[in-house]
C-alpha cells in the first residue's frame, strides 16, 4: 500500500511539473441519492420486496392454520372418551397434520431464503446500472471541466472525517453531474406536461 501511495505521489508530482493538473471533487453519495434513476430503482426494489413479503405472510398464515389443526388433532388423539380405534385414527391424523406443519414451515423458510438472495441480486444489479451511468457522467463532466483527477468527498475515514479534507469549493462539481444526469428526465417531464 505504501509503495502504491509513493508511486501515486511521484506520478502526480511528475504530472504537475509537466502541466497543471486540475483536481475535481464530487459527492458520490449525494449524486446517487439525487439521480432520478436511483429513485426509480429504489421504488422497483420496494415493490418487489412487498410482493415477496405478501407471499411470505400468506405462507405464515397457512402455517399457523396448519399448526392449529395439528394441535386439535393431537388433542383428539389423547381423548379417552373415544374408542381405541377412533384414537388410533386421530393419532394418524395428528401425525399427518404435524408433517404438514413441518413441510409448510420448511417451504416458508426456503422461500424466505431464496427471496433474500433474489433481493440482494436485484439490489446489486440496479445499483450497478445506476453507478455505471454516474461513472460515465463523472468522466464526461471531468473531461469538459478539465479535471485530470476526481476525488469522492462522501467517503469517510476511520475517524469519521471526509476522505477529502480540504479542497477549493469551486472544484466541487457535484451539482453539475446531478444536473447532467437528470437532464433527460427534466426534458421528459416538460414534454409530458405540455401535452
């Protein structure tokens, strides 16, 4: 790591000697939060989570109904007021009900586990799509504004401080990136409002 930092500093100072290298700063957290596609992705993820949650509630309700049925069947199997043959039949019913309860519980647990994996995959996919757009726009904006290096000020150090401690405020082009990212959405809203 120290070799990397030393090499970076040497390259940076060599570049400075050749020509002035402009350094820009952005707040990636703010860009991500204010980019309209982030909000769309977040809403899609919430909707998908609600669908999964509703189905899981249904499975849980079915599990509780089966558990109550199993409890009643077990009580019937222990009823001494009925004949031995009826108790035997009730015991078989109680055993079948207990298996159904265990199967429904396993189904619900598997469903929850698989959907958790699906949700992580969906979140990662949508985040990657949004970050790809953001990275491309930062690259374009940096080129237009003449920045050779761009640092993210939203990162935090182990002490909780911004990873970029000091910078000239005019070098922060976060608003420019957000404006450019949301430009097409703004045009769409204006066009749909005019109709």
